[in-house]
C-alpha cells in the first residue's frame, strides 16, 4: 500500500492531502512574523509549517557569500549577509516548534546541507524536506535518508533519470519518502507545471506517496494535482503578497491557505469511489426526468404490441425504455388505457428468458 506516516499521521491514496505551508524566509528574519505565519497556517487548516535551514558559511563559496547583494529584496550588503539575516537558529526553531505543537500542526524544514540535516534531526522534527536544487545531490540525499526521518523530496529542474537516481539513493536507506512534482520557476505558469508527471511517478514508484510543490499562482493546480494522485501539497505562505521578496508574490495569504485546504477536501469528496452506481439522492430527479413505457392509446386484451402502440413518457417510475424490445411483439393479458404503464405482468406470453 502506498503510504507515508509523518508524526503519526498517515498519508495515503485514501486520505486528505497533507498540506505543507512553506514559510521559507517570508518571515523576513522576524520571529514575530514567523509566529504569526504559523498561527495563520494552523487556523487555515494546514497540516504542517516549514522553514528553510542553511549553514550559510559552509554552503556557499566565499565568492558567492561575499558577492554584493543590494537589490530591493536584500536584507544585507552581500549575499552572505542577506542569508545570515534571514537565518533562524536554535532559539527561534525551538520556539516555533513548541508553538506548532500547541496549535496542532507539524513543524519541520528544508535542509540544504549536512549540518542542517544534523540540526533538524537533533531538534526532533517529524520530516525533512530536500529542495529541488539538491535532486542531484546524492551525498546529501543519502545522508538525510540515514537520519531515519521521513523525507519529502522536490523534483524541480530534474529529468526522469535524475529522479530515478534520487529515489535509488534514498529508498534502499529509507522507504519513508514522498516524491513531489515541482517546477523550479518563481512563479510557474500553468503550461510549465506538467502535472501529468504525477501519473508517471505513481506508475514507476508504486509504494511511494507522490505530491506537488507549487510555485504557481492560486490554489487550482493543487486541486488538480490531488485529483491526479498527489497526497502531499506544498505552497508558500505569506502575511502580505505585496511585500518585497522573490517568494511573496506567488505565496498564499491566510484566506488563500484556507481556500486551498477546503478545495482539496472538496476534491477528495468529489472523487468518491470507482464503482458507478445509482445514488439515493439521484432517485427524485430520475423519477421526475426519467422515462417509462406506457400505452400510446387504449389497447384491448390479447392485442399484439407494435412500436406504434408504445409511448415513452415521464415520470420514470415504470418499465424503462431500454426494455422496449422485451414488450414489442407480445400480447396483452388485459386491456390498457392510454398512458397506462406497460408492465411485464400485463403480458400474456411472458418470456422467462427475457423477463
């Protein structure tokens, strides 16, 4: 059975979506903003909230760390200073972890390097996310897999060969994997989402939960992804989509998160089961709109029915029109008035093979 358990919550084909509210760095280095984002995500019905964890000094080359970074989205004069300003440490993570527990949502983060995997494992998070940028980073994938914590891996910027290699690295070490279709564009336009890939993942990895990490605008693609089999859905969240920063514009505010969660639940209920059947609630409409076989005119007993003798009329509370061949050519056992139901027991020469 395709299933993944995160913090005692089972995610499978038969469950609602596990919705990850990706805070990322939309907290802008402000713990109060991060706390408010956690509260809003929880109130909107998200399953989990997520940050991003980097050991910046070891993650970037000196040249990249020291590169000038003075644009509208910058929180420091260099890229390294910008990243350090946004980076939360043990105090902030512990505080947000405790708050999340109180609010009933899971709390974890994306690990961008080995030190961050260790940090999150020591913190005791229920899952670790690996970003699309590390889909080819098999050393990091293997290291995270060995932590014994469920992994959620995005696959943006990858071809199928890279996805197979990533899964081939993780699964022998840790079967608790969710594989997310993702497009590494910010924002991603509809024609770049390739949601049909979800079917490819489900076919190739039949025991692995699949999902969708969306950088698109709005909730609709996530709803479609659920219908295609995604059971983990990740969307960025913000307090204000108009804030400066690369992620805010395609993030959801609280009302958007609530709409996302509600829509995903509606999609699940709409999918129903695979068996086509008549529902009790359909019966009144089918009675009113359906049709039955009736006498077209007054007919005497013993009359042999022809097509001209039979009319098809509403309501649909009698012999259905698909039984027309069962009555034409047979004789009446009793007279019928116009519009009277033609029933099988009104026929003198009942055909047991057809009745």
